[in-house]
C-alpha cells in the first residue's frame, strides 16, 4: 500500500532583516498589537503591486505568520500571489524599504514593487 505525501507551501519566507525591522517599528510605536500586513493590489506598471501596512486587526480569512516575536498578516486574496515569496528589508542608495522576491511573478518592473503573473 502506498501513502500519499501532502505538501503545504510556505506562505512567506521572512528574512532576519525584515523581522528585526518590524520588531523595531512595533517597539517604537509602543503597540505590541501591531502586525505588518503584506498584500497585493491591482495597479502598478506590470498589473499588480505590493503593499505594506501596519494593522492591529485580523480578518477571519487572514493568515498570521509569527517569526521570532514579529507578526505578519496575509489576506486571503493576496495569499495565492505571495505563496513562496521572500520578504526582506533593505537599506541602500534607493532608501530603506521592504521588498518581496516573488517566484510566482512572470515579469516585474524596474521599481521592484510591481509584477505580473
């Protein structure tokens, strides 16, 4: 008899830099209830764009990811577009920002915040 192996893809990989930045921002706001909401919306030069926002509330269909004391939330509509992506925080000549590396994106624009599937 053979058994089936199920595979549940990782919702979002989060780098240590992103974790530390979220923890620092939450601490500076003196609000331990804050979570970084990572989402996808229509628009941008490639069709979809990434968004980041701090939230205190979760919806019933949200996915919560907790990493080393930092909390991240994905809404149900954005989840399929972001599965397997890596969230990072970078500081450089272009400024400081959260960025996503998305294996589901077939094309991205030069700014890195817009993509298509």
